[in-house]
C-alpha cells in the first residue's frame, strides 16, 4: 500500500515558489485510501531540502498552515500504511538524510525482502538509523554511497535491493521516480501545462513562457486518479526496472537499471486502487464490474436482491446483479468519515472500526434473501460482523460472494499480512469459513475468472497471495519481519538466520 506523489514545477514562477508543495499535497489527497497512519511532504528550493511529516490523516498533517512554509518548486509527498516498523512519528515518510555526501528525501511504496542483508551493508548498522523502516535503511545506504550524485548512487545501490519499491526521491535539483524490476507497485508519469493555470495577462507577458518545457510541470503518482485531481494528463507508466529523472524546464530522462519482469500486484486492481484509476490499460471500476459478472457466471445464487459491502464491493456487486438479472440495492450505509478497516494497524482497531463504519438499511434487507458481494476476505472477522449486522436487520438468507480468490498466502511486497495464520483461508476450508462468518453460502471468484475479467495474461501479475508463486524469493526466519529494524528485532538480526527461500514463478 502507501501512496507516493512527486511534482517538479519549472523555475521562475511567482507565488513565492510554494506551488510544488500545494500541488503535491492536493495530489496526495487522492491517495489517502492507500495509507491512513501518517503523511508528509518534502520540498527543495534548489539549494536545500525541507520536510514536514506527522501521524494522522493528510487533512490534519498538510493543512493550510503548513503548506506556505514549504517553499520550492520540487516536492514529494507520502501517506503511510505500515509494513515495516511501528506506527510512530519517526517512521512517517518521506525519510530525510542530510549527509556529508548528499541530502535526499524518499517516499516509498512497497516492502523490501532482503532488509537483513542490506542492514549488514550499512556502516554502523542499526545504530545509524533514526527510524525502523526499510525506507530509512535504503535512504541511509543511498546517502552514504560513494558516488558523484543521487542518480549515480541509485544506480549503484538498486541492484543490491530485492523486493517491492516504487520510489519518489528528492534532492536539491530534481525528483527521481523509481520502480522495481517486477513493478509490484504502480507508479505513473503525468504532465501539467501551467499555461492553463495562469491568467491571460500573465501568459501574454513577454518572456513569461520561454518555451514549452518552461511551462510544463511533471508529476509522479501511485495512481492516475491523483493526476486527475491536480489537472495533469497521464503520459505513461514508469516501467519496471526504470529510473525517471525530472528536472525543472527539462524533458524527463529515462534509465533502465534492470531487466523488466512484469508482476504488478493483482490486488491493486481488485481492491487497493481507486475505481477511477487506470492500470494496465484498464479502468478499475469497469474491471471490477466485469469481475462481478464473471463471479455470477461461476457462482449464481437464488435470492431477492444483490447488495455490495460498501464501498469497495460496489462495482462487482453491480456486475453480479447485471449478469444474474436481479435488482441491485444498497443494503448498508457507510459512514464516510471512517477509513478502511483492512488497513488499520491492529486487529482490535479493525474490529472496532466495523461497528462505526457500516449500518444496515433495515427496510431494504428485512425479510429478503441477499446476495452480498465483497472484494475479499482476509482475516474473516470483519465479514463475520457484517453478516451479523444483516441478520439482526432481518435478512432471511445471506449468500456471500467474493470477487477475488481465497487469500492463502502472506504478502511480503507491501501488504501487512506476513503471518499465514492471520489469513482465514490458510487454516479453514470454504465451508468452514462460511460457518465462521455465519453465511448461508460462500463462493470466491477463481484466478481464471479474474484473468477473464481483465482480459490479460497471468504472467503480467503477481498472484502470490492467492497461489503462493512468489516472483522474488522471500527468506523466512523466526524474527517478526515487520519489526526487524526495531530495537529488539535489530538485536535478533545479528544472529545468523535460518532461511528457506519461497519458490517463485519468474
């Protein structure tokens, strides 16, 4: 998860050079769904870097009081969903290192799988780190790397890094976008024509726009939806294994540092990303609607109506209802001021979140046989509470349909499910899950059904959480990998690990 955003505005703009921070903060709002624990923004004015970050939602961290003080025409921003390190202020991003070789800030979406190995390469080890995230470790390695500049340091360090990383990197003069060789997490490039944002009088002033590049801002974002909110147009995806260098007044430069092996997380298309975003050439609302249609073909049910689990189940539920010929109704109301319960940092918070997040519409569901469509079941406790809410509201039958396959395996590439026993499908059969959640029937979309709905080949995606085929081998050891760089985890990391690589398909 996590959301990253970068903005490079041309030199010579008015307004006190605060526009980059405003653009980055606005773009980050479109990525709030990707992380709710903390937010931050780093800027450069061409000479020095400045950072502001804090725990909390974007609206409380990057408010109108903070933005004017973050001056510069280069900016990166980040919202966090933790997969390495606790939810504390020190672990908020972007990270920042002001070293003797270079100053840089990094926003990271993903999760590294060779953190222990990289820690051994850092002079001074854990004691050199001011935070306990793999991003902090990567930032320290890049700051210390003996190289001419940030770009050279990246090209030296990245070949030693394994796992998932979509990065926005800021130094004094540029913003750099990086995507790992497998492209596990998304990253897109956009452009914003600033002539459209200036008054006619200003644009007509002699020499105001020297040339086309002088009026063009370049944008990096986790999703295309954030391009839309700042008025930018989509140019292309950053390719797996690619570094894109953005500098004011210049056309972006591209460097491929590794051979591409496409393995975009298919869960991005099923759940993570916003339905108005595009990935792999597919609008995600339409992709999810087609998954619902395919689910109806594979697992029909006799009922009175089809309803979604708000909000992420809505596109698939609409497709299911269309395919099976039943009415589509909203059977629950979602409190718009609660976040996603799946990405809450603890199970207790997830359970409490459901109680305030959803409320059944009793007049809609009472005495009805319901087909309830959701996008996934991870741990099962949220689904159990939803079924119980609908039972108490008077539903006579509940047929649960999931527009994704069962999640049998943990993710090590950017989702906080790193212990198999957390996943209900690992320890329960489909019938046992049905009994646990209290539904009358339960069915999951097949992997083949997902691919049919997307009309794309299996080889384009990572399906590891569904079928266990990990594209990058993952070392298992006794240490809780999320807390590997915590004080206790770091002490444990000094011991030689016992590792068994997980087989991959790439």
